[in-house]
């Protein structure tokens, strides 16, 4: 539970736990390796986990970076406090069941800069407001969220009447951290990139979803054809792979629980900046949901090992257990009131 405690501390303090000093300028410019097709080589397994807050905490105002000393002090404080839970898996306010222990977490340790937020535009490091009337609805690990069908958020649910009442990730339809775009989460912040001369494939660990990105200039799909992960088209701008995605379905939210995503225009940029680092930048332009576009920058670091299959449906014991547990509760409640259990 060290990580779950740390998340609470980070939320309270608004400080990344393991940010490290930005890379110092080198006299020798990094030369990006090339594939057999002559393209910049982005192939490999990359970790986009980060302990930097997505939005800048209010106390930092116009400060884009922390000092190394500030980051180290906060990191020590978090570790000292989380060490109290080291020996056990007791629950926390975030997860009262104690189901998420430190074994699963990769929240610590991928900070590649001292930024006070992953949002880099607007300059205040904060997401713009949603448009008037736009509904923001987020599920979570705690009690169910008040809402109506269809359920568009990814974690939690509105009730336990049936599978349609649960979030998209519980139903193995969309991973809660797999994007697009990619946003760091508690675990499984892994993506593998494949390349040929005409295509790139972006495969996420969460739900094991592979997004195929044509690079050959073909036209996009008809706007009427929508998909969970949208319709992506890619191109090269110098050493940067630019991926533009539209045609998202309205069966999921636009971003972080706001509105529907059907009109979302997502632009992602993948730039190899070192032998073990790719800078991932995304811009969300959704004028029906947000008052203006915004951009985030997330460093991705090379991950050791292979990307194994995330067999969500095959191993999804959670969903049937949630529903069967609810039926058992109903059965016992009926019997207690003297009725005939169904």
C-alpha cells in the first residue's frame, strides 16, 4: 500500500515524489537511430509512468520546475510515511479492501524532469474549464457513482444491476490508463511500438490493445465510422512521429470524465530524445467539451523485458464476482425480511 498512501500525500502536497533533475545540455547532439526504412527508430517497450501531478498545484503558480532539493525532501517524506504500511496490506481511504498493494504498483520512479505538472499548455499548467453544461462524471475504487446509462467512464460503476452498469475497464472494453492519449496511472503504464515503412503499431499493456497507424498518406475514415480508440493517421515531421486521431465513439468520455468524446481531435507526438527516452506529447482539441485546447508532455523511458499479454476477458473474475456478490446480498436481505429468496 505504499504507493496508494503516496498518491494521497502527492495529492495533498502537489509535488512529484521522484522527479529528477532535467538532462543537462550536451556538447554532442543525440543522433536518433534509424530503422531499415530510414525512419527515426521508436521501436521498443516504453514506460510512461510518472509521479508528476497532471495539473500544477495552486501553490506553485507560475513555477514550471521544482528544485532538486525540494523534490528530494518531498520524496523522503512520502517514503517515511508510507513505510508505516510496509509490513501489511491494510486498506486505505483510496482502497478500503486492501486489494492494491505495492507489488502491483509502478507509480514511483519514472519522473524524468522536475516539472510541477505534466500539462505544459496553458502556461499555468492547468486544464482549461469545460464548456457550460458539460457533465463531468468519474467512477472510482470506492462507492458507486450516481449516474445513468450508458456508463461512459472507465473505473467503477453506477450500480450492480448488470454488466452494462459497470465502468468500461471492468468490462474489459477500455483500459483506464491505456488511452489514447496515454496518462500515467497506478500500474501497467507500458506501451510497445512497432514500425514498418508504411505503418506504426502502438500496443498498450492495459487491455493489450493494438492501435494500427497508417503512415502512407491514406485518407481518414468517414466521420460516421467511430471506434473506441478513434481512427489514427500518422506522418513524420523531422524526427517526430505525429499521430492525429479522430472518429472517437461517444460511448466514452472525452477526457478525465468530461463530456462525450465524439468530437475529440487528438494530436500525439513521439520524439526520441535519447537512447532510453522518448518524449510523448499530446494535445486535446475538443471545443464542444473544453473552452480551449491543452497539451501535456510525458517522458517515456525504456522498459526492460517483454510485454506480456493482458488477458482481460479470460482473467476477468472481478466483474462476475461483483454481480454475483450483489445478488447474494439481495438474497440475504430478502430472507432477513421474511420473504422468499429468489
